């Protein structure tokens, strides 16, 4: 187990990530999924599908288990500049923001599509 593994599993870091999720994540997700520069949820889903992540997106929208996406993959789709700007705006390290978004985006899309379809206004 390396030092990075021990840091990721440390209670202090988990507590900090928990605070990040509780305080900032709803705002960041609304920025990413809302009508911000990314174009809303439908635009994010379209970008993910065009980038080759259609299977993941289908799993998030459909019933059953959500397939994961990595922080690196999500950052590639959203664009490094967008993630950097969000991280700077909320004073969060880029790697932490990308990691938390990758963990939370599948659930956010899943919740926005309870009947297996995205709303047209998303």
C-alpha cells in the first residue's frame, strides 16, 4: 500500500470529501448539469455518448446498476478547462473535483431519468 492509497483511505480526507460533497457538490453538479456552459444534462449525455461512453449513459438512464466513469474520462469529455474553472471557482483541487463528479454524475443522471428517459428540459 503506497502513500497515496493511505491518503485516499484516511478518515481526514474522507471527511473533507464528505464536506465537499455536502456543501459544494450540489452547486457544482447544477453548474455542470444545469444550463451553464456545458448546455445542460442532455448536452452532457450527448457529449458522453459521442465520446464512446454510450454504455455507461444507458446504464445511468435505465434500470439496474450504473456503470462507472473515471475522473479522467469525465474530465476529457467535459474539457480540462471547464473542470479547472469549476475547481478554481469553488477552491477545490482539480483531481478531487473530477473524482467526486465521476462518482456522483451517474447517480445524478439516474435520478433525473426515473422512468428511463431524460426530461426534454434537462
